[in-house]
C-alpha cells in the first residue's frame, strides 16, 4: 500500500511539473526555430535573436520594464519590511484594524479598480500641484509599489513572527536602542525573506499589464503591454526569443538567491 502511494505521489508530481514546464520549454525550443510558423520546425537557427537585436521597440519596452521592476522591488522591500515588522511586533494599537485593512487592500482589490483609482489620484494631484506633468515611468512605478508593498508585508510579517523574540529582548536589555536591534539582529535574520520578497515584487512588476496600461504615457510602453499588443495580431518569433532571454535572467536571479539563502541557513 505504501509503495502504491509513493508511485501515486510521483505520478501527480510529474504531471504537475509537465503541465507547468512544457509550455516554457516549447517557447524556448521554438525561439531557435528557423521558420516563422510555430506549427513547423525547419531547423536550428539564431535568426530571431538577430531580428530581436534590431527591434528597438521591443528592446526599449524590455529595458523600461526591467528598470521599473528593479526600482519597484527595491522600494517595496524597504516600505514593506517596515510595514510587516509593525504588523508582527508593534500591534495591536489604536487603528490597528484600519492599518491592516489599508495595507492588505491591494491584495483583494481587482487590478482594474486599483489602476483606475491610482489614475484618478494622479490626475487630482497633477491638477493641484502640476506634478507629475504626464504619465511616465514615475506613475507606473508608483502603481507597482502600491501593489507590491502588500505582498512584501505579508512575507516579512510571517518571517518576523517566526523569530525568537528573546534575541531582540536580550539586546534591548543590554542597552541597545530599538533601531540598532532591528538593523543588527532582526534584519540579518530575515535576510532570506527579504530576498524572496524582492524577487516576488520584481516578478509582479515585470508581469503587470493592467495597472501599467492605466498609468503609462506616450513613449512609456512596458514589455507586457508591447507583447500583448503584438500577440493579438499573431505570435511573432522575436517574442519567443525575448521571452527566452527573460527566463534566463530570472532563472539566474533565482539560482543566486537560493545559493545565498542556503549559505545563510548553514
């Protein structure tokens, strides 16, 4: 009976992995296809990578998305870490329920509603102050940070709750100020969670279509919007080539993050 359960587990695991990774592997394989048709294989070729190098619109969109994702992940980790720490260590306090509700709102609000709300807010601020002059990288970044902070706070909160509070309390008893305790004891202990939260925020920002479609402006088309506009007219092989490069980039980040997490645990 136990052996049968083991085979069943491996069967479901294999089916799940195939379901997840066969589309990705197909995309990578067909990025090296000499034919423009995804339904036929005409031999190995780097033709579409050469074509991608000449596609300035797609490359500019990719570079813009990478910059926004990097800035978003960094800002979201900084803000979300403090927010998650307050949730785990400083509550409950007056208005704690409202604080949790406002912080977690982006998790449950549809992206369409969030995008419209941020757009209306930016328009009102622009009418009152004249800033920002137009929708650009800043407005997209602002929308993505608003979304990602909620996810970062959840990750950090769960990690901080698992920490042994006696370490922080011992440092406080020895006279260390709370801010120094946070940076010298708490922060190194939650470093793996910080890396995970940063990668999650980077991926969410890089993948977003809805919020960016409301907050972008002329000349600030992100990669998902550019790809989506092209896919509606048919999948072009250059998109496969760019997606392969993005998978390689993200995969490298994940491997490096797992390496440092493993060293931290050791």
